[in-house]
């Protein structure tokens, strides 16, 4: 699952994948300050709102390459 937030309010693109590493039906979803919008409503806002992440089809892939030297915080069980 991947979602973008601004001040704890969903703001940007939300994606969810199923167990077969495919995007779930109905995703990606788009939000502007917590309000769900469609892609046609979302795209024009990108020009004037730098807090919105742009849509990139490659981001629909569940595998993400992290920048060299990036170490995520890992929690051991």
C-alpha cells in the first residue's frame, strides 16, 4: 500500500496491490486535501500545487528501487 499525505490529510495518489503484485481494481486513486477526485481533475492541479506528486505509470509497479545509500528503518520481530 502507498499513499501520500499533507498535514495528515490524504493528498496525492493512493495505490494498493493484491497478493499477485497487481494493482487492485479501482487504483490508483487520487485525493486533493482529503477529497477523492478523478485523474482528469487531479492532473490540472499538478501545475499549481507542488505538494501533489505527479502520476508516473512506472510507480504502479510494486517493486521500488531505492536510492543508493538509502537504508529504511527496519523493525525486527
